[in-house]
């Protein structure tokens, strides 16, 4: 994560915002009183919120773990060729 002072941030606001949006790198802005803040794109914010939702949802995490196990052991669901053709529109 990049970091800059609030004074530098204020002086280069447009460039810092463009950098955060285009490079998908959050920017920490430090203040003298210690109350820092972070600038990030809305797209990155939404992605992080979705990730946090999944990580905090025990039911989803359990399903992911079970799917991972069945994938590794090859004991999960396997679609038939007919079902695959239907999905692919063949």
C-alpha cells in the first residue's frame, strides 16, 4: 500500500485518485494527529466487501471447504456430456 501525507495528497489529489483507481492500489493518507485514512476505488471497495462477506459467512466457507475436498478427491458432481453440450450450446 502506498502512503503519503495529507498535505501531499491535497496538492496532488487528482493524480493520487487516478493512481488508486487505475492501478487498483489503495493509498494511505497520514495525518499529524494520527487519524489516517485510505483512498481506494469503488470497484476495489466492492470486491473487498464481497470477500469479507464470504469469509464471515460460516455456511459459505463450509461449502467452499467441502467443494475443495470433493474436487481434490474427485468425488464431486460430474456433468454428463449431454449436460455439458447443453451448457455450451452445442
